[in-house]
C-alpha cells in the first residue's frame, strides 16, 4: 500500500501544479493577444493536462471504497474535464 500512497501523493502534487499552470495560462490568453502558434501550443498543453486530470479521476474512482459516495462529489471533477469552446 505504501507504493500506492506515494503515487497518490505525487499525483496530488502534480494536479495542483498543473491547475496553477492552467490558471496562469487562462489569464495570459484572456489578457494578451498571442500568436496563433502559441495559442495552438497552449491548447495542446491544455488537452494533455486534462488527460492527466482524467487519469487522476480514474485512479481515485478505482480505489474508492464506495463508488456511489465518491460520485456524490466526483462527478464535478468529471464534468470539469469536458471542453466547451
């Protein structure tokens, strides 16, 4: 179990760092006119980060003792990964 908790802690830290990155990226895109290449690159990073977030959700769901209890709040995380443009 120790190996799993180490991975979970790493994934928790990774999700926090990626969330902070996304906030800054959104602010930059909102306030500055960026070249198309940079915008495309930021969109690719966004998709990759969403994949990490989805992986985090899947791991937490898989290890949840009570799946229905987990989904009481977990569905919010799942809906947050849907990209609306």
